[in-house]
C-alpha cells in the first residue's frame, strides 16, 4: 500500500528540508572531535530525559509566515556541529523545528573549524546563534589548537577571556587544550573519550574481572586442597590413637 502524503507534509518537506546537502565533516580530525563531544555529552546526560543532544542537525528557529512563503523567502537555519537543548525530550528528529519544540531554543552550540569554513560563514553562524538564543557557544580550531568561547550577557554573546580550564555553567564540563588538542572533562574529572577508547576500556575491565576470578578460583582450589590434606592427616592420627588437639 502506497502512503499518500498530505499537501501540508509535502510543503513542510520543501520548505524545511532535513538536509542542507553539506557533509558532516571535512576531515577525520573534525569528525572525530564531533563524535567525541556528542558521545561524551550523551553519556553525561544519559539519565536525563529532558536533554536533547544532536550533531549536524538542522535547526529552524522561526516558521515562515504565509506572506514569506508566497514571496519564496527561505527559512533561517543552521546545523551546529553539536548542540544541546535543555527542556526537550530525547528522540529522533529529521530537523529541529523550534516552533514544534515548545519554542525552546538550543542553549549550547559547538563548532569544530575546518579548512572549508570561510570567515564569512563563521560570522554568519555567530550572528545566528546570538540572535536566536544560544547561551554558550564554543569554537575550536584543530589546526591551531585554539579554543574560543562566548557566554550570553543579555542579548549578546560576549567572549570568554580565559578558556583554559573553563567550566561550562550549563554543562558542568571542563575545557583544556594543554594536551595539544581539545579535551573535555566530566564534572567528576573523567575525560571525554572516543568510542574505540570506550570499547578498549570495557575490554580491559572485562579482562581484569576474568583474571581476578581466575586468581580467586585458583586461591580457593589451593585452600581446598590444603584443607583436604589437613583432614587426611587428622584422620591418620586418630587411626593411630593420637589426639590431633594434643599436638603442639
């Protein structure tokens, strides 16, 4: 059975497409950092159902009016490398249409600079984030190992003067570039790690548990063998008429 799409659905798909045709990342460094940040934030807020986190998801802050549609005006949009939205449920989305999300704007945005990012494009993004409610904005340049951050003060995003060791007011995570690359740390001090590192860590923990069990089983086997030998000795002494308790 072929599902018939309503005119409204078709119109929404045309007006607010789920893709801008651009790649998620221009290089492996950018992609790795995006995944590490996204994965770390997912882990940080895994027990909270009211925190939505996305990577490279189109965000439409304002719905077009009918007059704007007739004038063929294009909706405003941006796709942060990573964005965090407090107050919205987890779940899959094709895009983030703010008017369908109780008009809750994302509060935190991360951008990882790539060679394909032009200065004009980054200025456009900054103005967009400033205009549409981002409260914390972080921009990292891997090539220069340079991190910048901005915090909302009223209607403007003001640059954070010292980013080394900075702790995000909303996320509670700590930033550093002292290791030669951007590193983020959970409130408990644990570093954000890549997926492969997480698997390796899991495998190490499994191996350690296995070896610990092997050692415990071996120690128990040795102790049981010793108990059997002692019992056999006691039994032999009793057969000889000697009280084992009388021996020194």
